[in-house]
C-alpha cells in the first residue's frame, strides 16, 4: 500500500557515496556519462558483473568493458518505507533489473508510484548524481 501522491524519485545530493573497488572505475565513469558499462571476457565471452579483475566463468584476466543499451525488466523488487539512514528519501524501490545483455543489477526504480512497479515490467536506465564524484543508476518504467 502506498501513499496516494508518492512518486519514486532519485536519491538527493548528499546521499552516502559508494565505496568503489579498484576495478570499478570504468563503471562509475560510465554512470557519470549516462551509460551502464559492464565487463565481458575476451576469452570465453562471459559477462562479469560486479567489476572484477578476473572472469567469473574462466578466471581469465582478459576482460573488456562494453556499454549496455540500458534496457531490461524488473526481476524482483521491494519498496522501502523505513530508511536504513535518514539520508535516504522514502519511499524508494530497490529492484533487481535483468538487463537485456544478460546481467542483473540492483538499482532503484523511479518515475512512478510505488504500487505501479511490477515483475516483468520493462525499464530504461537513467543516471542521477548524488555528489560531484558519483552518479547512481536508476530505472524508469517504459511507457
């Protein structure tokens, strides 16, 4: 059940920043440029996501970065009404999005009422800043 006027929005500037790994620089750079990047093994073709130094399938170090079209569908989700910290604006909808290229990403859904989110719903990537250094991925339902 949602509040009648609630619309899911990006987190505001000042939301706690992520703690990047040594391998995730191109991922965060991509989000700042409005695109979702992921690694693909140049030896076996498998996708490795989250960014890592080795292929999650064959352990090769021969990983390259690719750009996703940023489209997919909601695999699973939950609407949060009680934040873990006051820095987070509620409600927000944390979703596992199955990206068309074959990876899954945890990100928030925006641009609709909380009760309008559904499994299988098609969504498109949007990137929004939380600081000068970081943008986060969000997904908006397709119309």
